[in-house]
C-alpha cells in the first residue's frame, strides 16, 4: 500500500475523504495533521479521531497544527457550510485515542523521512502547515513522492470571494510559498470538485448500508447539502471537494484533462487576494507550454467519482 499523509481541516468533505482513504486497502494512511480552516485546528483533530474511530482506525496518529495563518490572522471558520462542530453538527462519541503530542509540522517532516521518498502528501485545507514545514525543512519536496492540493478556482468562480477558493484564499501567503517549492504537484480546483456531485441518492445509499461510518456520512451531509442548495447548486446535494482530491492522490481517479501549467497566488490586498492564477494560454491559444510550469491542474474528470465513494464507504463494517 502507498504511504499517505493527509493535512486537513475536518470538515464534512474532509471527513468523507478520511473515511475513503482509511477504507482503501491500497492506501497506508500513515498520519493526519490538522490546520485551522473550516474549524479550529484542535477541533479538526478531534473530529478526525472521531471519524477514524468509526472505521476502527485508532492506530493513525493525528496531530494539530497551525491555528493562525502565516500573517497571524485567524481563518474565517466555515460554520455556515460545515456546522458549528465542523462535521455537520453530528455528535459522535468522544474519541478514545488522544490528539498526538507532536506538532503537526514535525509529524509531516518525520513521516516524510520515515517513508524514504515514497510518501504521498494530500492537503485539503489552508496550506499553513505545509508552508511552516517547508520553512523548517526546505528539502521536504525532495523527501516526498508528490503533493496533491485541493484548492483554487481556474475558470470557476471562487467560494469565499469572487475569485478566491477557501483553501488558497484563507492563507494566500502560505499557498504562494507552497506552490513555489519544487514538488511534483497536482492541484484539484473547484472546476472539477464542483462537478462531482453528491445527491440525496448518495445519502439514501449510505443509510441503506447502515454501518456507523455510512450513517455518520449521510447525516453530516444534511448541513452540507443545506448550504449548497442555498447558494451553490441548482439541486439538493453538494460538491465533492476533498474526497475527489484524495482519490486523485491515491491514483484511483485518473483525470481526463490535467495540463501542466504555471500557477501562482495573488497575495496583494486587492479584490483578487487569494486567487489562484493559472497560466492557461498554452491550453487555449498558441502559446508554447511554459518551461517553468509547476503543477498539473486537474480541469476535467468524468463526474462518476461519487458512486465510487459510496461503494468504498459501503465496505465499512455494519454495527454489531
Ligand atoms: C475546500 O474548503 C473547505 O471548506 C472544504 O473542506 C474544501 O477543502 C473547498 O473550497
Ligand atoms: Ca477541507
């Protein structure tokens, strides 16, 4: 199984991604680190432990990291999207495993070193922890196999401002640092995650299976669907941001279109702050591909991942 570390802000869709990975036999989820985003880093760590416990994975170390962005501000918690507790206001039992003593940044570096170049990194949250890890260990990109980031919007509108998506826009300075480093980098932006949709049929199929993990997922989706139905989609359902990025990181979903592009982040204080700036000129015009292209940007997938997500979640053990 491929070793993978997920840095997240658990979050309804982060929770689904965690369940997906924890239930994937070809993935060795080595550690999970959390950062302030959808909710505070500590709350995200507790949520993560609770969610992993639903599938019996109390063995995975979970460490909390940065609560403030690189420039010291608090992220705007997304309680209107993910509920007051981050996981759709579903109340789960207190976790039996504790949040690790280690700092998230140390856990990222340590896990990378131990995996001997084989570690896949997946970031589904603001990039503060990864930026801090790069400051502490500038060789981090050489120590990992690849980095997959859910974030940004190329042709799609932003979701926290007209141009900015939450994971990039909540800490643009961190994102700029991470994107400038020398990773084998894949970006999974809103352009694709908004088009892979969970629906009320997803909830029905999860509930029908009836395992604790499936029932949790179905219930957590209620709050998430409320938000999407109100402002983001013309039907009751949701995007599938972080699980899609997880499946791409694991090689389970192969994008239809993922050109190598040069990407940057706007860090100025104007209306474009936090926007991902992808140079798509070689894609649409006759410009040559840029020699300094620094990421594969996923611009098209087949829209069928949600069915596979449900299938994977339905491999979880039903309650005794
Ligand atoms: C991203 O922001 C968060 O709210 C979600 O968990 C996802 O990672 C989507 O913009
Ligand atoms: Ca997230």
